[in-house]
C-alpha cells in the first residue's frame, strides 16, 4: 500500500551471510520473559546497534527501557590476543622448553617479534628461563600463566579483584577502564510480537473508502531533527550596515543617494578643496576611467534629486510652518522653483579658490586644469556624495544631518587591514555654532552605540577639513589600536563656494564598515570578511546582531 511503513529491522553485522534482525530478537525474548538485560542477552552486540533497535521499538511504544551506566574494565586488542593465545612470556618459555635450547637471535623465528621482545624480559624476571652463553635454556619445568588468567577473569567479570595486578595490566596497556552503557528492557503499552504496519500518508482513497478510521497511523516524532535547509544567510557586513543605518535614523540623519560608483574629479576632489597635484589623485592611489575619457561639467541630476526629495521630506517638514499656525515665525521651505543653484558659477568659484584664492583664503596658487577636474574616477570616498548634498543644501540653508553607507575604491596594497575596495560609512552634520569638542562628544556617543568605547583621537591632516582627527579603537584580536574613522570640520574653501552662509559649520566623519565589523566579530584579517577567501560557514553561523546598545 502506498504511504505505509512496515517492519523495519535493525540488522546486526555478523560473520554470517544472513544478518541478525535485532528488533525481532528483542520482541521474541520479551514474549518469553517479562524483562531482559542487554548486557546478558546481547553481550556480543555493540551498544550503538542495541540502542538503534530499542529506539525503533520505543518510538512505537512497543517497549520501554532504562539506561544504566557503569565503569567496566575491558581488554585492549593486545589483551584479547593474550587472553586467547597466552602471554608473551609464556610463549617464550614454551618455545624454549620445547626446543630445550634456543639462540637469542633465533627466538623471533620461534615466536613473534613482539613476543620475543616483551616476553624474554618478563620470563627472565619470573625465572622461567635463563641465558646460557648466546642461548636461552629453561629453568622451570612447569609455569602458571597468571597474566592470561587475570585477563580471562577481566573478560568474564569485567573487573579484577587484585588491584595491584590490575594496575600492572593497565600499565602494560592490556586493559583499560571504559564506560559501559546497558539497558533494562520491558514490554510497552503497545507491545506485539511483530512490528505492525504503520500508515505514514493520509490519501484521498483512504478518505473515500473510510479506511482511515481503522488505519494504524505512524505517530509524529517531534523530537527528530529536521533536514538541514540550504537557506541563504546575511553577510556580517550587511547585518552591521543595517544596524548602523538604524543608529543614524535614531539620531535624526537623512540617507543620501549613493548609486554612482563612478564620479568626476570635480565632485570627488576639486569641490573638496583637494589640489590637483595631491598624491591621492595619482594613479597609484586612485582608479581612473579611460572610457569615456571625461565627465560633463557639474549639472542637475534629476534621479538623485528625486531620491533626495523623498528621503529628506520628513526633515524638511520640521522647518516648514504649519498652514494652520499663522503665528509661527519659521519661513516655509523654498519650493523647487526657488532652487538658486548655479552650477557654472559653482565651477568658477572652485577654480578661483584653487587658483588664486577666494572667500578669505589665499588658495593653492597653481594653474588649475578644467580637463583634470572632469576626469572620471572610481570614487575614493562617499564624501563626493556629501559634497553634492551640501551644495543642494545651499539653496535652502538650515541645520541638517546626512549619512551614507556604500562602496568605495582605492588603489591600495592589500593586507590584513586594507582592501582595494571597501565600504565607507559617512556622516555630515550642518548647524550653527558647532565646535570641535562637540564633534568629539558626538563620535563617542555614536561609537558607543556600536559597543566601542574608550576612543582615542589623533590630530590629522585632510585637505577639506580643519581641524581634522583620526579616530582609533582597540582591536583585541590584533592586540593593537586600529584606525576606525576620520573626522573634522569642513573648511570654508569647500563650503562657501557652494553658497552656504559663513556662520553655518559642518562636521564630517567617516569610517569603514569593515573595521567595526572586524572588531565586533573578532576577525583579524579583513580578507576573511570580504573577498574570495570568505568562509561560507562563518557567514551562515555568525550571530544575528553583535552591536551592543546603551
């Protein structure tokens, strides 16, 4: 019948061509006796095979059993050989006695090499034989093989009364102490001499005929482990990224659109007051795009504008007066038609602040190149997106908080803490009256949300921030302080060409997504976290969330 499960025997491995049906034997013994003891009734069957048969019957409530654990003395392979054939010293004595005289070099030919090596010394010690020149001759006419007798007792009783002899036997590795599991078995509430056929599937035919009413259905085993599922798993970077996004949202940040991996040199470097001769713009530090050879001058980006409008809408409402509140002094947010951005003027202002100085700065005083400015690069940081967002903010100057988490590219030498591509987490805070101390406190609070405390700050140089600081956190796995971020206050040479008011100051801070993830997951090599060397087992088994919250 389809969907049925009959008697499934548990075969026992034997030397016979016909394997034993252990389940049937257990049921037959219980039919004759109210109880059986596996140690007595199945002494030659392994514990694993006995347990499999008992579980098969117990799952059908045909038997019940109790487990008994005990410490027994069992023979090793060498001990069992001695138990069957005699001790090494007895074999040596027997060979010498039989021959009357055996040369020392000839003894391995009469007994095994192992018996000759071990038994000769023990036979001398027991005064069964002696050495006569280069030969062995017997001393005793009759001997008692006590070693074999002791092992026979261990084999029969699983113990030995003489503890001194037992200690010597264990020392010679002829026997060992072992945990032995045996079972006391009784009949169960559904005992039968034969395993009944069980129905595993309820079919339409059974419902139509009514056979289901009398069918013996196999009970569900809710203790059984399910089949392993080859399901997908989130990468630790995605988990930490999701947690970081939530932290930013909780702090009132707006996410910036970061869909472009390729940026022009203008947004990636020039607008950030990075001179065109800066080492970061060399081929050994930046990946340049050869086709197409150059980008358009800065211009409106409708897809990015639409995405930013959607993400920034809740923030704008905080600064817009309610239509029903005529007493509010907050002016309404400008509409899109009031967008005052002049991209050509912005490009000219950037050129001026680089070439001859502007907005109170003497600039870098070098011949600025428009073609160099428009070269295409794989973005080296998401600050290019932050620059675009701040330029957009200039048409509606107000306090704002922006963040982004996305991939960036740098032509770096790959090592345990550096990759040629990684993920950058960036935050920008624009407000009036900001100070460096406020930035340090904000970073301490921000990283505390990641469970990283005790930060260290080190003065640093960035072309677009002044003052600037590197942020360090301790990595227990590497046993050293690791740079986990960079920060500073954006320079006026970067902000004022955009059209932002001089008294509006901006914090900028960035960190890699990989470094905090390495610290939290105890990863010492960044290549084990991202790239072709990642262990998929680590991805599938890592914890869901590792970021502690205050």
